[in-house]
């Protein structure tokens, strides 16, 4: 299973730059970039801060996807 | 195998705490030997080298893995000014004081050159990390 998110989509919908979202969530722009790219798993605390900044729920932004098994 | 997030996190914190204790103790040993016992540096070079390698690893790894807040060149230069002053004072101390203008220039140039090289390396490593992760402005 892999962790997926639609932070980038929600950020664009809210017309925010990475730097603006980072400021709202209290992290650096680089951290937001890594989360959007799926290269960093944020803590629950940061997930909720991002969700609040984007007026979304955790379910809207983060979910787990089962990977297909290849024979 | 079960991989518990809480246990992994607690272990990482314990290891970091352990490293912190060793780091402060090593620094204490260096001060004790230099200023209390008055030993010449060649009698405790092994401790100094261990301390230097640990410090260098922490510094370089922080930049290479993007674990820093201040990234602009100007901010780095600001951060380096007190380091350069400290390096000059330490250099003067180990040279047994400054007697000529040539000695002063040697110490100042060495401090400026070595810290500038370290600064450039740190800047390069951070930019490389940003580029690798598609985070460059």
C-alpha cells in the first residue's frame, strides 16, 4: 500500500503558492514541496494544519491506496 | 516483521540524545585538557579529531539532506561572520599570540578561506538536494 495525497490540487484550488501554504502551516516551502511529491510523510499534527489551511478534511487530502500485486 | 512507529521514533530520539551527551562531553574533555590541564594539542589530537569529524558530519549532512532553515547566500554569510571571528581568535590562541602583521594576515586568511570553502560546500550540497527533489525556485 502507498500513501497518496491531493495537497497540490487543493492548494491550487485555494489559489495559494507553496510558500503561502507553508507559512499558514508553519513549515518551510521545501516541506510542502516534498509532501506534494509524496517524498515526505507528514505527522498527523502537520496533516491537520495543512487541512485547516486549505479548508479541507484529512480524508479529502490524504488516503492509502492498495498496490496491485504483479504475478 | 512488526515495525512500530512509536518505537522507531523513540529509538531515534534516544540515539540523538546519546549523541548529544557524547558531543557535549567531548567538548568538555577538550576544554578540560586545554585550559585546566594545559596539555599541548598534540596530546589530545585524537579527541579533537573525533569531535571535528562528528561536527563535520552533522554540518554536511544537514545541508545535504535539506535539514536547514536559512538557505540564502546572504543569510549564510551573516551566519558565518561570528564563526570566522571565533576561528580567528582560536587560531591566534594556538599560534601563541600574534606578534607580526604577517602572522595576523595568515590567521585571518586561513579562517576566511576554510570557512568560505565550508560555506560554498554547504550551499552546493543544499542546492543539489533541492534540485534532486525538484524544489528549486
